[in-house]
C-alpha cells in the first residue's frame, strides 16, 4: 500500500514510514503545498496512493464528487484530531499498522479513519 500525506501532516511522518519500508510521500516533498484539496486527491489517484489527511470534511465531500463523476481514487485515510498532529512517531506507527491490515490497499472511494490504537 502506498501513501500520500496531505500538506496538513508533517513530512517527518513520511520519513519515519519510509524507514519502516512503507512507501510514503509527503505533499511537502513534492512541492504540492498550498495546492487545493481536489488537486491533492487527483495527484494521489494518479500516483495510486491512499491520501492521508486530517481534513475530514473536505475529503468526504470531494470523494462524493469523485464517485458522482466515476473517478475512482485509492482511498482516503483520515487522522482524527484526537491524535495530536505533532506526535509524528505515533502517527507513523498507526499508519504502518493500518497498512499491515490492508496489504492490498483500499477499495475505490473508501474513506477510513485511523484508529488511535
């Protein structure tokens, strides 16, 4: 499973994930900061990556738009705000656990929430 971290997450998380052999790329690393949410999901879809974000409402709305337009993506993983954004190692560990539970990736249009434990 490949991940693309939205700009609202630190690129340190992607670095930690790659250290654990997880294919992760950050919007910061690709120079895609200050790009709209629609463009972020389009990029993730083209790259066949699950988008990881804290921005729940917008990506739920955009996923509905993708569905209505028959434009599948490779899933959205929402990091809940109950997990502090500055806990980089914890977020990376939880994403790694998530990846191990979904080795084949997510279904098109899937939106899942990262479990805090």
